[in-house]
C-alpha cells in the first residue's frame, strides 16, 4: 500500500482490514479468500463458521450465540471488473492512500463495510462478552453477478432449518453527498420484459405486400412511455418504465423487417406488484392490432422497512457519529436486501459515499472508514448489549 508521508504509522484497525481485503482480486464470482480472512477473525471471537458453497459461489454463514434477537450483518466480497487498467491512477488491487482517500476496486462497494462489520463486532464483544442476543454474518461472492447462488440460496437454507433473523444491516454504500446522510430502508423492485412484435417481411417498394413491425411497435411503445403506473408513496418515487434496447431490420435499406424487438424495465414501488404491472402492460398491448410475444424476468420485488427498532437504532447510531439526522431513502438499484427481506422483518442498508462505485479509481474517504465501524458498533450496543 502506497501511503502519504503524513499517514499514521499504525493505521486504524478498520482501515488495515479494508486494505487487506482490497488486496484480494475478488472479481465476481471469485471470493479470492476474502471470506477466509473474515472467518479467521470471527472464529477467534467464538463464532461458529459455516461455509456454504452453491455452484461456483462461495458463501459464509457465521453466528455467535443461540438466543434472540439475531442481528445479522450482510454483504458481498465480490467486486465488478476493473475496466481499462491504464485508466486507473494506481493498481486497483494494490490499495493506495492519497489525497485523504483509499483507492482500490471494492473500496466503497463494499470492502470498507465488511471490515467495519468485523471490527465493530470485535469492539462490541470486548465490552459485552455475553450479549443478550446473537450476532450473525451472511457474506456472499455472488452479488455483483447473476445472484443465483449467493444470498438467496443461503437465506433459503436458513429458512428451511428454522433459523430466524430479526434485524439485518446490509453494508451497501448508501451515503450520497457526505458520510451518514442516507440510510436505505427499502429498494424498488425490478421487472424486465422482452417484447417481440411480428410483422411481414417484404420489399420496401411494395409496402402493401408487407407489414412493418417497426410501425406497429412504435405507437405501443409511445403509449407505454406516457402511462402513469402509480404516484409512488411516502417512501418510494413513482414507478418508472424505460426501454433499454430496440432491434429490427436485416441491415439492408430495401427490406421491411419481419420482427421488431424491445427490451424494457420497470423499477417499481410497493404501490404495484410484478403481476399488476404485467397485467397493465398486456392490456395496453392487446389494444393494438398486432401479433406479439412478451417474455418477463423478475429480478426482485420491492421491500420496505418503514418502522421498528432497527430503524431507530441505526438512525441514533449515525447521529452519534456524524452529528446530524440521516435521511431514509429507497432509490438506486437492487441489492441482496430483496432476498433477506423475505425472511427478516427489519432490513436496512448503510455504508460509505457511493459516488465512485463501479467507476475507474473507486475510492473511499480514509476518515469515513473508522466511522463506519463506530456506526455498526452503535447499532450492536442499542439492540443486543
């Protein structure tokens, strides 16, 4: 790790563990021994360590205690690919501290949070060797990828054996402008569609002998685009519908194509369900006189924690550390919280500033790393001390 000349000789323990995790090139779905690093620290505290491998994905379930309530820390060790290495100012897997920031792929998303989970737990148990509840960790290496063999499979296994979870903190980078300004207390659902409209291919000079599917699909897409799906609510913005891809044609300028395809996606609030959105789309399309096929793919239903002890605890813990009240928010993409919420009544996400996630030269402010641990420690102290 390259360190500025005025950097401390003995770094903060959370920063040190973050650096250690960043050195592991854990591009999804490769865990690259990150879970082993965490497991050794947790095992030294008395945690029962249970590796869970599904397919090519490594997952870690670790638990300390048998009693409730159960507070679970959840996160992922896998990171997205680096992109062009020559556009990084330092090696993405050789952590570098400069200008008050720690650079490296996964620094913000989400290895600083993983390190803070561990050091907060260590600090908590040093002061509270016999907590009134249990602490658990669910760590996957399949969040940035398909997410088929990661958190969703672990949660299914826990549910099958009757292992309850009362509270969950997911370490996603939630802060927007300054550290601690945002807690995610839910996420929108994601529903995708692949629409194919069938026409009749023919020579462009004889349109009466053909049926142009581009002309057919265009007004239907316009109707879908102008539709108000809902107005949102106190926690969610209105549901949005967006086309991501359009394809038609043979590449020739004198051929009317036979089919036109559109890929689209809903990011939807709790005011709708996947089934209600599907029904509305089909009703709109059926009003047009064309032959179509529509294949659906549901990435996740929306989830929301609108009240409860966890919300109260993390808001208080954040305010203790940063001095102001954080805001609750449900914007952004999907997360593994969508799987956990099916088994856990209270799920929130909290982590560092997210401005550089998935970008070149991803980084986290050095001063924010120990603050993460302090926030997680504050939640532990409020819920299971």
